[in-house]
C-alpha cells in the first residue's frame, strides 16, 4: 500500500485546494487536510508568525497519525515559512513529499474568488500571506508545479508520477 504525505504549499489561490481535490479522484482513500477547512472546524491559533508555525505543526501531527494508520494524506496549506515545512518534514519523516505550487501573485489575485487579496489591500484582512506577510519560496521541494503554465490535469499528473516513482 502506498503511504505518503503530499504537502502542497504556495501562495493563496495558487491551486492547492483544487489540486488536492483532484488528487482524491486518482488516489484511493486519500485524506485531504485543507487549511481553509481546518480553520473552520478546529480552534486554531492566530495569524501571527508563531501562530502559523504552531498551526502547521498541529496539521503535520494529524497527517503523521493518518499515515501511521496507512492512510495516504494530502495537506493543502500555504505553509509560508521555511520553518513550517522543515518542521512538517521532521514530524512526518520519510513519507513527506513537498510540492511547491509556483504561481505569480498577480495570477493568484485573478483567481481569487473569495476576494481575499482585495480585502487585504483595503486593510480588511491583516497580515495576509503573500502581501503583508512574505511567503518564503521553498529551497528544495521534491516537486515544483507551475500552476500558471500547466493545466490541472498536467499538474496532477506530475504529482502522481512522482508518488508512483517514490513508492516503487
């Protein structure tokens, strides 16, 4: 059985949730831990740097627990800091697959159906990741997917091919 944790990281609206949902159509029993959904259902920390780091650690622990029970996992989370992803990699260990969804901020803003970027620019959202709060581009992700240039189908295929090759 293939057991892994795909950790999708990228700017808000870079395609994380969309790709995670599409992966569920191709990977049996894939558990998706989506940042937006988790914030709706669980008591989470604030949006300060330390709050974000703690929230990411909690999600990494949940992903680890699922993987211990042979459930493949896809985490869809901005994870803006190097520390977020380093902590997740340590917690999850060798099952961790970091996928950086590369997408320019202006393209992310065009995709923003919730109007988050606009609210952040007018001051309604404070410490917005990618504007007020800088996103640190991953140094050595296992996969880089350029969601500006690639279709959803192509993006998912790249991830699936990697997962298949890692688990041979």
